[in-house]
C-alpha cells in the first residue's frame, strides 16, 4: 500500500472545494484526460509487442512522417474527451484544422489543445515521450459550436495545462494556476497518486538542454551564452551539465525537478523557431511559470504572445529563472550590437 494515497481526482476535488463558485466540471474533464493518459501509457509500454511501432506512410500538417503511435494517441485523446459535454472545440498538433465536437454530443464551455505524443521520434528506441495538453475557456457564446477564435487565445488565458511523461514510470503533471503537482501512475491500483507536491523549479540551473548539432546555425548571442555556461571561472561558478533527450516533455520535466534551461531557438534555418506555440510552448510555459520559472521567445514572455495560427512556431527559452534572465541579457546585448552596425 502506498504511503500517500492522494489520487489525482481527490486532489482536484479538494482544490475545487476551496472555491465555492466551482462547478466540478474542471475536475471531471481532468479525470477524462487521466483516463486517456492511462490508455496511451498502456499502449506505449507494450509497443514493442504489437504492431504499433514504425511509420504509417503518411505525413502530418508539418510535413513530418507520422508514426503509428502518434495516430493512436491522437485518436484516444479525441475519443476520451469529445463526448463529456466539457468542450466546444479541440485542436491537435496532428490535425491541420480545428476538431469539432460531434453533432449528437453536448457542447461545453472549454477548449482543448493538445500534442498527443511529443518526442515520438524516440518511440522506436524506448526513450521517454509524452502528451501535452492545454485548456482554455471559450470566448464565443455558450451553447454554440466552438470556432478557431476560441483556440487562438494567448497562453495567459489558460485555465489548466499539463503533461504526461511515459518513461520508467508514467507521471502526470498539471496546474490550474495554483501551483504545480505531479502524480505517478501506480499500475497495481490503476490510479495516479500524488508523488510531487507543489513543484518548485530551483532558481539556479545546473543543466542546459538543446541540440548542439545546430551550433553553426545559431545566432551570435546564443553562441556566447552557451560558451559562458560551459566555462567555470575563478569566482566558483561551476559549468552547467549538458543533458538533451530530444523530447520536450522529458527534458523540461527533468529540468523542472533538478533546475535547468531548455532551449529551442530561432536560427538561420528556422527564423521563427520550430516548436508549436499552441500545443507545446504555451502549456509548458504556464506550468513552468507556476513552478516559479520563466519562459520567453528571446524577447517576449511566451504567455503574452497573441497567436496568429493554430500551428504557429516560436523560439523558446524556458526553465530556472536565473538561467532565463541570463540568456535574455545575452540575446538583448547582441540585438543592440546588431542595431548599431
């Protein structure tokens, strides 16, 4: 029997009890999300035993090869969440357009955006992958089908966000704007149990995470920053350790616990960055800020960006506040030098 038997549902319910105006709907939809996570986790854990590894032969909206498990996770998220009466519209990284709620289902007041399987290029080699989700209140009139306008809201409007890591254990981390909490799936009970209460990212980073194979394409300010954190000095500053998995969920989860910075920058080949604002950057920024960290695109707070399209890409620098402050200074100085030349 686990020492801490605080389930995810109980934790959400007790949080809602502190707010007399709460209807319980958020608790119910997060419960549906946890069910989808359990189903995806089960399939991930047996992926090598069933015909679910490899590519489908198709490409998604971003021109990337689609893996079979991507499709499975995408479909499970929709099936688990389109019938509960909580959502008016959904959007997925795997789908070009918004996903409408079926006509025979009740229309709700929330909006769901999700990346069904982040880091899916790692599936075949048994490296941690994850699901990311983001929840907003609709801005169009209640009772009507949701629209693109409901989806294209700045990240500061999120009412909840979270991610699930499928690794040596399955961990669900979420926030509703009142701190960040993590729950580990106990396979014996089939429940997510509280394992990481009130997560706070360490103020100082020990780790940096980015693809250094792209070094020659980086902008000068980022090159100088990486050189700075790699070097020790005579004032006792230790160099950062490099840790990069290539799965945003796994990299940020580690840095959230240990202290670190995750970077996916703009560069000469991708001047707008490569990660998706709506499905990856906004939810992760909300979580990390709630844990005391920062998330910027190099110049702006991620959560203040007004989205222009469902699949908009942005650069991101996210993690421990001191590390993000420092890289921001390097980038700003380089911008000032460029403007004078």
